[in-house]
C-alpha cells in the first residue's frame, strides 16, 4: 500500500497490507476490549476523549503535514481540520453524558420504565481520503464514548493518516483494541462486515461503495449509517447579499480542492442577479492561487490522485460536448502534479455530467432561473440530497423555502458544513442515518427499555 504525493507524483511511504491472520487478531482484540470497555464509567470515557483532543492539538502540525503530503489538501486547511477534530472531541467529552442519559416514560403506579443506551460492540468504519482525519474522528468520538470499539478501514491512499489516527487514541490512553486500523483493500471488506465480531458498520464514500456495504450488512442484519455523495445546490435569490454570497460561494466550491460531498456544486441563480454573480464568481476563481499545498498562501492544491483528476476532466469535456460553456478553467494545468484549475461552466444542458453527476473537484455548474419556485424545482432535480445553501435577506422566506428542499441539511446565508453540535446526513442517494450531535451518538446503541415492577 503506497502513499503518493499528488503534488509531485513521488512515493512518500509504503505500508504492508494486513494478512488474513492479522485481520482475525484485530477483530478478536476488538471483541476482548469491548467486554471491558463497555463497563468503563462514562465519565472515564469522556476524560479519555478530552485527552485525545489534547493529543490532536499538540501534534496538529505533524498530522496536517501527513494529510497534505498524502492527499494534497492545502496545509492551512489541514491544520484547520485537525483543530476541528479536537473540537469534536471536546464536544462529546462535555455532552456525551447528557446525550446518553436514560429516558423516563409514563408507567403504572409502583413501576419504573426507562430507556437506557447500551453499546453494540465493534463498529467498522470505512472512511474516505478527502477529509482523512475529520471523517474518522466524527465517527470515533461519539461511538467510542458510547462504549463501542472502532475498527477503521481507511482509504488506501492515506495509510499514514490511518496510522496517525490510531496513534491519537493510543497516546490519549485508550486501552489496546479500543480503536484499531486495518490496512486492507476494499475487496476484503465483505468478509470483515460479515464476520460475527463486527456488530455495525458506517461508511462515508461513493454510492456504489455504500450499496456494497449496505447489501452485505443487510444480509447479516447489521445496522449501517451511510454518508454518500452530493450535488449540493447553492441558491442565490434576487434579494441576496451578493457580496457575502459570492465570497462564500467561492469557498464553498473550492475548499479542499472542491473534493467534498457537501461542496456547492450547482449554482442556481435568480435571473435578476445571475449575470453579476457569475461575473464576480469567475473573477474570484481566477484570483485564487493554485499551487504547492505546503505553501500557506495556496488556496487550491492538487487533486488527490491523477486518475481522479482525469475523471473530473472527462465530466467537464462531456458537458462541454453536450453544449455547456467554459467561462474559466476547464483544462488540467501544464505542470507536475494533479492540478485542475477552478472552473466555471454555464449553459448547462440537462442530463450532462455537470448536471446529473457529482463533480468531485473545483468545477461550478451555473444555472439561471426565473423565480424561487423554479429555483427549488431545479435544486431538487437530482438523485442526491445531502446539503443545500440558500441566500436571501428575507429570513422568513428562507425558512419557508428550506422546507421544500430535499436535503439532509439546508443552510440559509451560510455554506453547507458539518458541526459536532448538530446532526449531519442526507436523503435519497446521499445515504441515510445521522452523524454528530445527539442523533449521531445514538445511531449505534441499543435503546433498551427496562421495566421495573
């Protein structure tokens, strides 16, 4: 398993894949650890999570550099990712107890009825490369604190991040086996999911990967949470604050090189402001600095992999062949590394890749609509339903229109984001279940009713 720097194409690490015997030992250790870990007082588990936050902060520069070298994220954004992970740990260290408090229910005189929240056991997490620390911490922080243990199968291009995350929990003082990493390919996941020692699974990734995990888990009656792709609309209405909308829209499309499920991908603009917004978006895209991700002044680094960049460019070319117009960008940069420029497409034909597929890179598809009704209709004209961003100075209008958008979350006058304080997840082909907040920590617990006569 090789780690390749996408900015240079150079190999920066090589890791041995785990054998079948090593997988077996990992799962056996997980079960043994769970038997002890589940009985640890919740307060102790919260204290260990607070220690994990300290480890993350103390090592944030080193962890950020590992991320940047393995998948190309600009170093300033990588540092921010580690800091966000520490924040999530802080959140659950403070609130897990209240989230998991037993619930009282009405019952006959002389009886007591409560629902308690017991852990399920070892949880398998199949995680992606685009936010290689955050995606893992947002599963591990709640699920471990609820009393489960974690087994991580990380993306094959970020093995150094996977090992660093295992280090975080070791350094924080977690028992051996509470959080373990499997360095294996996706082709070996069916057997792991089917193994009786794995009690549940969570995946963040593509639709095909999610369907494969859900199918195997379903055959064995195991709970799953899936966070899959997105083609999020960024809706700008006629009464929007254009300065804020343009500034935020640029970030929402190009953060992390545009490689985010909740990135703004389809810009749905009211006719009254469409021309001005588009002109300003193009100008801002052209001002972004594309370059060395280790340089703190870089805005957009390389795509995570040359093959992924080639896939993105094929989507752009197919959309242009179908009738789309390139206003800026649209061709891989002529330099070493997997660099694709921030790109704006307009005149988007219905049914072309930019219209119907997830473009996982800095490519904005721009549409113009006559009114708010058409805006919502277009926003929903996708098989995805992860997030949406809607811009209007009329907050009541925003609240009303948000209810008509088919998405797991709608942000009014803000970019779509994940936050440990609020539930996160999608609908339709963007998956099911929720991560983060109270909803997230309760996904993998047994909500056990206890009736005392």
